[in-house]
C-alpha cells in the first residue's frame, strides 16, 4: 500500500511533499474561512460571496499569463515566487477589517493560487517524462486529499474553540504552509525556460492571444469545465439534498465526505494506471460519464425513501460518484498535457485550470437549481449533460490531436 501512496524518490516525491505542505493549510482554511470572514472580519455573508466570486474571476484570467511567464522565465522560480505570494495574501487576511481590503486580498490570493497551479504543472512537465505525468498527478491528488483531511481536522479544532485567536491561528498556519511549500519547491532541479523560434532561428515574440487561438484545445477545456460542475456536489449539493429532500440523518454528509476522500487517497493511483495516452484518456472520460449518470440516478432514489434506505442509496451513489471523479480526473490530466505544445505547457495548463475556477463559481448555482429546485429530473439532467460532454470529448480530442503544432525540443534540466 505504501508504494501506491508514496511516489518514487527524487523530484516526484519532492513535488508530493510540496503538495502535502500547502494542502494541510488549505484544509484548515476551507473549513473555517466562511466563519472567519463573517464572525471575525464582520462581513455580511452576501458580501463574502460577492468578494470571492470577483476574486476567483480575476484569478482565472490571470492563470494564462502567469503560466506563460513560467514557460518563458522558468517554472521553478515562478512557482516559488507565487507560493510566497500566496502565503503573503493569506497573511494579509489577518489584518483586513473591511470589504474593500478583503476583496483586494482575495484577488491577490486567487491570482497567486491560479498562477501557482499553472507554474507547478509546467515544472512537473519539465521534470517528469510524458509517460509518468498522469501517474504522478494521481499521487499528487491522493496527497492533496490526505493533506486536506489533516487540515480539516485542525480547522475543526478551531471551530470547536470558536475564539478569534483560534481563527487567526488557522490563517497563520495556512500562510506558513505556503512559505514551507516555496522552500520545498526551491529544492527541485531547475527547468530551463523555453522559447519559440522562427525558421531562421530567431526568437519569436509570444502571441498575445496564445492558447485562445487553439480552438480545438479551447473546446476540450470547455467540455472539461462542464464535467467539473460536479465539484461542489459533496460540499453543497448533497448536503442541501439530504437536508431538504431526504429523511437521512445529517451525519451522512460527513460520512460521504470521508468516503470520497479515502477512496481518492487509496485508489486514484490505481485508476490512473490504465490511462497511458490520448485514446485511453478519452475512454476513461467516457466511462466516467456513465458512472456519473448512474450516481445521479441512485442519488435521486434517496428521496422519499425510509431513512436507512436513503442512507444506502446515498452511499451507493457516492461510490459511483467517486469512481466517476477518479476516471475523469485521470483522463483530463493526460489530455491536458498530451495536447499542449511542449514549449507552452504552463500557458496551456493555466487555461485548462480555469475550468476548476469556473466550476467553483457556477457549480453552486447550477447544483442548487437542479437538485434542490427540480429534484429527480434535475439529477437526471445533470447526469445526462455529463454523459453528453464526456462523449463529446472523443471527437474534440481527435481534432485537437490533429491540429497540434510541431513541438520544440523538450525542456532540459538547468545545470
């Protein structure tokens, strides 16, 4: 089991350690931030929601240029600087006391986070061979879940204490975790920056539109965003569904979260082993669509049933949902790297990663409207849309593969 959870020694293990350090801080932040901003900072919940929506919208736009910066200036140095910037942004939350400072700090946080994600992907691409990337990303996903679980436990202690000092301690922990992450990333080998050259060997100026001109890849990213709309399911959709539409006890919400987190920790690496190229990635995404449709149908059966029948349906649906999640994740990781030019991985990953931000922004509205508002038809519509998007990934993948530009030589390790 250890070999499944721990990546090989060397750069892969260092990348996993960096993931672990900041995910512990993030786990504590996620479970306490809403109450901190409302109870300690004194903001109205609606203003918190508005500020975070604005911040992540700006952050999603910043991901592409910051990813391009990582390609052109070197991903290790860029990742270290952005990790330090994220830590500073989290630290600034400790002193904000009004709406405008809160929005500015949130924008800095979201921008640094989006850029850091793109820079780390570019760093990974430069340090790990193409055949090892999806496997490593599976390890990193398992590590992320482990760190979030530990952090959530620490955040739970702060919630139990309920004091201003406890909340401040959580935010300080998250800030420090990114500083430690920066230190861990600085231990990695450097990856030489890349540059696009013309036929006469002169350096070409970057295209300002960049990845947006690559329509097949943009379509692929859009379809992946549709598949990611299920992201707030465990944190928002299912808790509201259980409370409003079923007779199941509320503790099931926590049990389903633990089930999902544990399954990803234990089985994500195994799931990713079957994804070795573009064709197998498209198949994995297609199968995940059917698994998600099955999950939606089973979740819908929990409405109107007796408490324990509802619990059984919810658990069965959660199992299918995590199977869909792991398959979709592994397939999308492979596609996002294999269909990006080797000299623009950071830029392309920054663009592909905006799907997560869009899903986090629109997902709550979509899920509450479909599930709580429509009930069973909403579940079936969500599952149906997922299947359609997962099947559309096939032709989108073939078109993107056919349109790929000639790649420059792969990045080499800097001496």
